């Protein structure tokens, strides 16, 4: 039997609640309802799930989804070994067996035929058929399925099927308000509040440009990076260029505008 | 030779100059003083000998006059050595068939030097000129060196403007294009070098230095969107040509207007004392100049609230605008501190003692200093009020955003505290007071609709109107130069004054004299009036019972309806006519002539006609204003305020009419443009400008007869575009020759001037019926 504890979140992660999301999540968990967390990249979705796992004191198994992922990567497969073959549970199966929260991060990245395997786990059946193994696994009573997805880069090819969406309760996340976000930066990195506020301001500039040359604004994650660099002794302007601007765009006009926003915000 | 006006110490030079042209003598002493102040003794000798050469060249007095005036300052900029090269160039022109180009060449010399700054750059320019001359002279059909270069004189006329837009390299490219493509087409060559042909302008645009709006629209759109969340249409206006007013950024419903190009801003080199600890001024890229301008505008759009203009005098308004500019910039810098060095670099820093407060109006100077002091914590101003108000400003801002209204209070108080006698002076100190990234603040003012206020309110207004107008700074207007098809920007200065007062009883006497006419008119007016009544029904209280409604209500009541309509009255409103009128009266010298066939002067007849007309319009209730105008060169066009829209036809106005006098000339276009800016603010559906004149537009400094006629014609067109209908009542029997050129079909000629008092009101009535 797998050791549950290795999947437990050992230390309380820092999570800045923005509304009633913690209580709501707890309610969903009590009913073991599947949860979907929507929101742009780097806005705290993963951190939230991690925090909830810690708070509920449940193991957490996270799967970062990608295009090459197959159903077997989730459910499990036979491996060859010296004695012939051996079944290895996939992360989803492990979670269902031990009663963990299974977090499928960026689920839309996976192909649609992959995602249908989660369906039986998300309704009253709470089962996972392991066809190859000939087993119908009944999920542990503590098991819960959580997925995250970023509606920002929605495209016809990369959207969740309606039949999938309809199985989840959902949280709509967005970048926090300026004050909260500055707070997050300061608490996360120990950065001076005034500088955090400036970083947030630059983030806002990029977010205003979303849809006008930028697909995604600057994420809270990138702001945390910038703060970390500054803490490490990098000059603020250079840190911002490196952590906030260069990663998100190659468009010269946008780069110029964001660079100017940095200069305008961090006056010399 | 007569040497009466030559001071003894200059006599030697005067002899050396050996110049017989009459116009040279009166200016010689002045020029010499300048020359001796800026040139070395050797330089002065050369100055004289060069001038002497120009005087003997056989091209009249112009070349020597121009040279005497501009050479000292040119040499001061470029160094005396540079004059040799310039004179060498003159000699080449002189020996070629291009003698005509010498005066324009010399005329542009100082402006060119100011742009190019160095002898080396000047040499590039002279090389360019010589190359141009060589290649375009006499090349028509291969006949050599006998025809002058067609484009050269025009080129010199344009070159100051060209160099304000182009680098010397850009100029060379522009010239090259024209010479290459139009060397065999004299007319087209002229079109090209007068900037009239499309390709000439296109090449100019291509060669422009600086940052073009068109090239940066996307970036600036991102700037507004990203940093200010205020995406807005950006519309360029041209600094190069075709502008009506001196352009300044602004915004309105259609978008934000910005110059089509900005040069990089390079701070002037100033010598500072070693103790001056302040950081040196920085350069600002053209792109950042756009951003500064947009930041200022975005800040207004975010934080400014319009205030009622009518409550403030013009001086107060300037102060309020300035403080509000400072406030929104303060807030913008709080948001983006990096704006500060940009604003600091672009904001002028007037020297404290630059303005002669005895003789010049220092209003702009004081305010610019205050604005600087607010922006620049390390300012050096000592003026106690500047320091005090800058402190007060910061104190106020420390407690929050403050408001436009608070700035208005502070502006009014600043004006009151710092008032000087010289504020009223027409000579306003402008130098270093313009903050060119700021918009024109048109959004800041809300004008109360004028016309139907209570009597008492209007009376109150009278006093304000006077205070407002006394000592207004001159307004600069462009003038249309038909020969070049361009506007001469800021060409005409219009001074507005309240018309002097006379005895109002004189006007009452005139009205009495025409009592019979008034009676006849009254009948006509009454015919006009009833049609204007609009019935307003469904009134609980009104002037008459509305039978239809009353019956309906009664039936409802009888049949037991719980709520019969109580609105059974009706009333009337006079609003069928919505016409605002401006009477613009020519007050030029010629009005003093006796009118043909009677012994009154045209002025007296005009006065009578105006009195009756004013009486009639007042009866009709149309908003109307009266102003007179005359001019004494483009530098001095006087616009005399007789009646404003907010004033009623009463003793005050009558007394001004009574004092009407005639003198000077008729620069009609400028007066019309100025009158239009009042008429434009009226909210009426129709706007009528009636021009009463006895002759054609003319002025002493305009030698080309057509010039002012064409300008007036252009003014009519401009007004038409502003929705103002211009109409001329002309008392000159010979007006047929020009009046149609100006006003098209919109005129009447009154041959028998004696009938004017009768004709004018009738004409007005039939025009507005
Ligand atoms: N509400 C929050 N509380 C604490 N940290 C946050 C919060 N939101 C974002 N962050 C920071 O942003 C980073 C990225 O968040 P993450 O949860 O990985 O984003 P997502 O999963 O939405 O892409 C986190 O590592 C954390 O530093
Ligand atoms: Mg402004």
C-alpha cells in the first residue's frame, strides 16, 4: 500500500484568500464535489489547491497536463520487468485508491480523448475502470478531483467539452486587486511594500494590453520572480525587464511600452 | 549728400558706405550700433564694405537694407569668418542671371543661421545653394546660362520653414528631388519649391526629422491603454502647413489631437554657477514628448471637472488653468514618478527677472514661474507669492487629490494677490512661458448658455464683461496669402477693447428722429413674432385653459374615474426663432466722408441704422452682439466691443454707440475671424454675421490689393465651415468689383446711403424671416 503521508502538504503554504473561496471549497469537499478552478496563468490557482489540501489535511497528487499525455499516463499501465509484466497505477488511480485530492493542472493542454477517463469519477459512480487490468476501482471516500484551466487561451481546439465542464463546480479566479497582490508579493518574498506596489502597477499595465498584442498579462508568478530578483540585489528596472517583459513578448512596440512603464514607475 | 541724421561718430562709416538710397539713412545708425556691439572692429569694416558692395550691385535698396539688418546677428551666430562664404555666394548669384534671388537669399540668412548654428553647417547649406543655382539656371531647352533659375527665389522664401522641419541632409534630399524631376519644367519647378505640389509635400514629409505620430501610433495607443486605461483616437495635426491657429494639443469628442511630429527635445546649454546643485537638464525623445503630452491629457481626463467659465475673468481663467494643469500633473506623477524628469525637462524655467514688470504684462511670466516652482522643488524663485502659493499647493495636495474647484479658488486668490498695474498692458511677456506639452484646456470650461437670463443677472454681467475685456492679450490670427496658397500663421494681432463711452441720450434722440420708421418696423416685427409662439400643453398651471384637455378631464371626472388629468392648462413659449447675430461694423477712416446726396457722414448714418436695428433685434429677442473694427497694419487690428450677447440694449450699450468714431483702415478678415469666435459659442441653430462696410478690405501695410480681399474671402469660407452665415451690407457704389469675390451671393449694396437707417432693419428682417 502506498504511503499516504508522502503526498501530504507538510508545511502551511502561504495563501492570501481573496473572497469566500476557502469556505466554499470546504463545502464542496464535504460533498466530494469535483472542483474546477478557472483563471489566467500564475494567478494562484495551484497555490490555492495546495493550501486547501493542507487545510483539509489530505494528500495531494498534482498532474501537469500536456499534449502528449495519454489516458494511460493518468490511469496506469503494464510495465515490463524481469518477471514479465507488472501493473503500475497512474497518478489518478493512486489518488482514487488512497483518498487523495487529484489536481489536474491545465487540463485543456491534454487531448480531449484523454480527459474522458475522468468522467466516471466525477458522477455518482465515483469509480475508475482500469480496462487493461480488468478492474473497476471504487474511489476512496476522501478522494476528490480538481482541475484547473485557463479560459484565456481558449480556442476551438483547446476548450473543455461541455460534457466535461458540466461535471464540475467552478471557481473563477483572476489576478488579485492591486492592494492584495502587493500584499502577496511582500508576504511571499519579504519585499518592501512600496516596491511591491510598483511591481503590481507594472503588472496592471500589461494586463490592460491583453487582447491588444498580448495574449496574457504579467502573472502574479512573474511579479514574484521580479521581487525575488530585486531581493537578490538586481536593480529594479533590470529585474523588471528580465522577469516581467522579456518572458511575455517579442513584440517591439509592447516591449517599448512596458519598458517605458517600468521607467515611469521606478523613477531614478 | 545729406547726412543730417548720422551721428558724428558714425560719419566715417556712412561715408565709406557711400549709399544714396533714401530708406537706408534712417536705419543706418540703429544697424551700426548693433554691428559695433557684436562685431570686432575688423568685422565692422567688413560689414561696411560688404554692404557697400550690395548697394552698388544695381539691384536697388533692398539687398543693402536687408544685409544691414541681419548681418550682425548672423555673424554673431556663425562667427565673422562665415560672412566671407556668404558674400562669395552672393557674388555668384550676382554674376549669374539670378540677381532677383539675392534679396530673398539675404532675407533668409539669419533664420538659416539660427537653425544651422555653425559655420560648417552653413557651408553645407551654401554648397547646396550653389549646386542648386548651377543646375537650374538657364537649362531650359539647353540654352546656356541666360535664364534665371525658376525655383531659386521661392526656395529662399521657403527655406526657414524647411529648415525648421528638416535637417540639412533632409533639405538636400528634398532639393535634389525637385531639381532632378523638374529641371525642364519651370512652372512645375516653382510649384515644387513653393511647396504647392503634392510630391513636394510628400518628399518633405518623408525627409522630416523627428518622431512622427504616424510611425508611433501603435505604441502611443498602447501607452494610453496600458498606463492610463484610456484608449482614444489619436489625430495628428500638422505643424508644417495649413494650420489656422497656432496649434496646441487638445482633445474633444472625436479624439486627442497631437502634432504630426515631435523633434527630440534637447535642452539649451545654460551656464550655471558651481553652487547650483540641481541635476542638469536632460534630453527627451520625440516619443517621450508624445507620452508627456498624453500623460497630461490622460490626467485631465481622469481628474479634471469642467467649471463654469462665466464666473471668472480671463486672467483668473489663465491662473485656474495653470493650477489645474499642475494638479493633474502632480497626480499623474504620483501614479508614475518617472514622468517627473520628463516634465521637468520640458517645462520652461523662466528667469525671475526676465520680465520688465513696469512696462510688460507679467501675468504669464508669474504663472509660469509658479508652475515651475510647483513642479521643481529645487526652484530658485524668491518672489514671496510664488513661494507661498507653491507651498499652499503642496499642502493641499498632501491631503488628497484636491479638486478643480479648489484650484479655481487658489487661482482667483493668486491673481488678486499678485495683481500689477502692468497686467493690463498689451505687451505681454511671452518668452519662456509656454508649456508646449500641455493641451489648450478647452475641456475645462463650461459656458452658460447666454441670452435669456434675468435682467438683473445680465446687469451683473455687464461689469464683468468690461473687466474681462480690458487688457486682454492680443489674439493672433492667420492671414491667407493667396499668392502662395498658404496661411501666414499668427500674422495679425487683434486687440479687443471696450468701445469708449458717450452720451446714451444721443442715441435716444436718433431713435426719436426715426419714430415713424420705428412704427413701420414694429408692424413688420409683429408679423414675425406670432409665428414663434409654441404652445406647451398639459400644464397644471398655464396662461390659458386648454379646452380639449379640460373637457376630457371633466368627462373622466363625471364618469367616476379616480384620477382625472389635472394638467388642463397650456402656455406659450417664444422659441421658434433660434438665430444669433453679430453685427460687425467697419469703423475705418472713410466713414468720415459725407454720404452722397445728403449732409450726414456715413458714420452718422451707420450709427442711426445700427441704433434702429439694435432696437428691432432686441424686440425680436434674438441674441445679438455689436462690434466695430479698424486697423493700422497687421500688428494692430482693433476690435471694439459695443454690445455683448449677455448685455441688453440699454444705456450702457447706447453710450458706446454714441461715441462711435472712424479712423484707420479695414483689415476685414481678421475682424471677422475674431467676431466668429464669439458667435461660435452661441447655441442658436442659425448664426449670422452681418458685416457693415463702406469699402473694400485694405490696410496700409498691404500693397497687393488682392491680398486682403482674398483673405476676407477665405475668412467667409472658414466661417461657413463653422456654421456661420456671413452677409455683407456694402455702402460702396463701386463694391461690385470685389464684394461678390468675398461674399459670393451673400451681400447687398446700398447705393443711396441716406436710406441706410431704413434699409438695414428691413434687410435684417427679410434675411431672418
Ligand atoms: N492568493 C495568493 N496567495 C499567495 N500567493 C499567491 C497568490 N496568488 C498568486 N500567488 C503567487 O503566485 C505564484 C503563482 O501562482 P500559481 O498558483 O502557481 O498560479 P496558477 O496555478 O494560477 O498558474 C505563486 O507561486 C505565489 O507566489
Ligand atoms: Mg491641460
